[in-house]
C-alpha cells in the first residue's frame, strides 16, 4: 500500500474512533440537563440519581473525545499538508471558531458540572450543565460546517491555486450544511437514546430495579421512538440534496450503473466495478426512482456517466458506499422497531418497564451501541462517497497527501490502531462496571451521607426529607 492509501486509512481510523465520543456527549449533555430540571422541579431523587450516574459516562466520553480529537487534528500537518496549503484560508478559521465558541465554553464549565453540585447554588450548577450541553452542540456545528463545505463548497474564490473566502455566510450555510447538521444531531440523539436504554436494561436484568433505572430506561426508549421518524424524514431530505449536488455519490449508494428510470431499490447486491454491474440483486421494483424522484419512472443518475475519456472512474469506490448505506438504513429500521414496539407495549399494558419481556430487554443491551454502528456507516457513506475529491470540484485527495515514506505512515497507523483497540475495550468495560456498581451506597447522591434539597447545592442530614 502506498502513502496515499495508508494516510487515508489512518485518517479514517482516527476519525472513526474520535466520532464515537462526541456522538454520545452532544446529546447526553441535553439529557443531563433534562434530568437536572426534572429534579429541581419535582424534588424526586430518582432524577438526580440518574444524573449522577450518566454524568460519569459523559465525563469519560468527553475525555476520550478531546484526546482523540487533538490527535486527529495533527494529521492536517503530518499527513495532509496540501489541504491547508490550498483551502486553509477557509478551513483554518472554521476550526478556530470551534475552539473559541465551543471548546473553551465546555472547558470552563465542565468542572462545575462534574464536581460543583454540592459546592454551588443549584441554579449555577444547572446553568453550567446547560452551557456544557450548548458547547458540545456548537462544536458539532462548526465541524459539520467544515465537512459540509468540503462536499458543497461555496462563498470562496481561487487565486493562484489558493482558496480565499468571499462570503462567510455562504461558506457556513453552504447548500448541504443544514441537512448534515440536522442529520448528525439526530444521530447523536438516537445514539444516546439507545445507550440509555441498553445500559438501563442491563442494570434492570441484574435486579437493579430502582426508580432511577426505570426513569432512564423509559427516557431512552421514549426519546428514541420520537427521534427515529424525524431522522427518516431528514435523511430523505438529505438524500435529495445529495442527489442535486453529488449525483455520483447517490449512484454509488443505489448501486445504479446506467442513467435510467424505473430503478429498483436494491436491498442486497454485490457490486462489480470491473464489469460495471451488480450480481445477486434483490430489490423493490421502482423503489429508488420513487424515493429519489417521487415517481416510478423517475430518472436516477448512473455511475457510467462519471468516467473520463479513457474509461477511468470519476466516482467513489462503489462497494464500501453501497454496503455502508445499507448498514445505516438497516440499523435505523432495527431502532424503529425496537423503540416503537417497546413504547407501545408499555403504553398498552400500562405497566411501565414491567410490561417488557426479558428477550426485549436482552436485545436492548447490544442495541445500546447501535448508534455507533449507524453513525459510522453514515460517515463512511458520505465521506467515501465524496472520493476522488477531497474538496468537491476544488482538489482531489491525492493532491493533499504528504510526501513521506509509506513505512512511516504504516508504523504510526499500527500504533494508533493498537491504542484505539485498548482504549475502546477499556471504555466499554468501564461503562458496564459503572452499571454493575451503580446501586452501591458510594454511588448514590451525596455518597450515601445525605439527600439533596432542590434549589440548594449543600448536603442535608439524612433525617431531613427532600422537598
């Protein structure tokens, strides 16, 4: 493998590991705010117990997200110097805006959020939780702005081969940005919905059936059931936007080789790029045409339109995009079925969590990390689908790679992969350890030495009831 391929694999590995943790923290911050507000309003201790457990998951995820993000950012200089040389006038400020408006905000108030519950007034702690949640969302905003601009660049001009900004409004709100941002925020919401449900189901099956576990489980399932239809709608709009601006990507997603109407929606196939056809197709007649053009005979672009004069493909590798897209959709369908059936059973039987059979609770445990699978599949679809362009219509990927020996990249890639496997294993292990030990006295609010009065940040003696 040459330097280009190894560098692409390394960046893909780094961003795949990194994105796992912001996908959790973006939405978990808002869920923590919800728990805190419910406690402040009702005084019901189950909400603050849920807060205390899940804030540990937030802290762990935030730490790994920061560390892996810093490592990833170095690659712009070590592996991809051509990127900043050509479009750094746009990309650099966008990355700086994330640091100034998001990272500093999170860093300032994270300590109060994690350690200030018994040391500051309750409203200050609630405000800190809100600002951390807002900061994680702003971080996602700026990263999605840059990613979207690379797909649908706007608001710039080229001078002597270098991009210069001409309209920052057009750069930030480029044609694909609103769809990508909504899609990503909903993906984060679904990730934390099923993580809440999965870890809470694990605790429930271990006979940790306290009210805070019940509250977190119901919250996760209810949130997932509400968000998945919205994600399907936004995903459809995002697909139509992609069809308009990146038709080659849509052709790869659909595995469609010839521009034509009455294109089936392929549920399964084996794309063959050499023969430029598919094998073992299983599909729904006219499905792709109906989804993309809203009519059975709607014309869908084909991959054969995106080749140069000598037949060289000017589109992305087909198989990775084709399969990743179906993994994302399949995971979304599983989310829809599990959340809707679970919520429906709880509402119909009016018994809450007790209405759920054990087999469904067991299914929630592996589905707890289904948001990761769907998010990674979605990112692979959109980022691999942009190839061979690094910035669409501006520069191709091989123009940006560093001139370094391939063995050097291979060595650092091996180190990265080893560390990431260890860290990811430890991360999941710690979460399940926290779940197993959550019912002990040391994990209760106040360390088991007192209860907390809403509106106050101090501990009260055990004989004083919470209001």
